[in-house]
């Protein structure tokens, strides 16, 4: 994994496209996984559950994503 959890803020939220990346926005993935695979993993409990920030905004806690990256053997 080229991105480490050191590059993440201490606290806050990440939108989905920040986690699985966006070619359109030229944003590399934090976790090399497709959107559908990540959301499937969320549904089964393999990945952290999102937080609903508003009616149309869903995000994940940075702390949860950092912990997930570290569980894969990523550097902290």
C-alpha cells in the first residue's frame, strides 16, 4: 500500500471516494478495493460502518479507517 495512515488526519471523517479512490478526481485509494467490494464488506461487517452526516452525506470515521489499514499490515 503506497498510502500510510500517517497521512490521515488525527480525527474527522472520510468520504467513500477518499477511501476507495477516484480516477475522475485523481485521488489514489487508501485501500486498494473497489467501491462495490468495500460496501459489500461494510454490509457483512468486515469493514467499519459509516456515519450518516446528513440526508445525502455518508462518511467513515478516520479512526476506524486507520485501524482497518493497520489491521492489513499498513504502517502507522
